[in-house]
C-alpha cells in the first residue's frame, strides 16, 4: 500500500514541489513513487535511481523499460505527488 505524502493541487492552485520533500524520501533509502502532472508515475526503488540537477529544479530518474535502461529528467514544477509505502 502506498501512502501519498503530498498532493500539490489544492483549490485549483498548483504549488511547485519543494526539493526538500524529495530529499527526505531519498535519505530514507526506501522505495517511493513520483507522479507528474501528465499522470506518469516513476518508481524509485532506492537512492541510486534518482538525482537532482545542479540547481535542484529537476530530478533525474533512471528506470528499466522492456529490459533497457532509460532516464527521465523531471522538472519539479511538473511533480504533483510523492508517495511512499506505508
């Protein structure tokens, strides 16, 4: 079961994701998910699969898809939720 830590859309106002919230999840070194405004969900199994850009405006997430390694650059402005397992 996943527990949603943050939903940024409240009363039609969208706030940017605070990098410190994702940093807290990374520090715990437990699996978590990041959901974007487009509805895409990225699974982050542990801290080796995610990194911040230099100015902490984006996260770089690596993932496997059909047996091949890929990466996504996700601007924090597009992150709508961060979820961790309960």
